[in-house]
C-alpha cells in the first residue's frame, strides 16, 4: 500500500538524499513515486521488488494464454496437431 507521506517525493529530494531512499526502498519494499513540478514522473523500487513484479507479470501472461486456449477449445477453434505441423513445415520449407 502506498504511503503518500513517504512514498511520493520530489526528484530534487531524491537526488539530495538518494542513500536514505535506497535504505527505505530495501526496508519497506514499497516503490517511491518521484515528482517533477508536482506531477508523477518516475517510480523507483528496489531490485528484489522489481523482480517479484516481473515474475507476477510472467505468471499472469501464462495464465491468460491458458485461459485463451481453453476458451478456443470450448468454442471449437481447434485442429489436429498433425494438420498444424504439416502446414507449418510446408510454409517454412522444412523437410518431412
């Protein structure tokens, strides 16, 4: 959860106190929104939290792919694998 008293800071403040912010990022695992002229300009987070975010996004992509595949099967948008591979090989000039 974002804490607006700590997690939204000006870029100028971040530049002046970057060491303090890095400690805060590592400890809290919460991102910091950096502002320029009062408007959000960037988000900074520690590397571990960013990796966790990437992992969640990758898992969501896989789940969405599975959902779409199941929907295709339910709606009859399928064909035998033998047919697909024959077409694929022909299209790409692969020998059988």
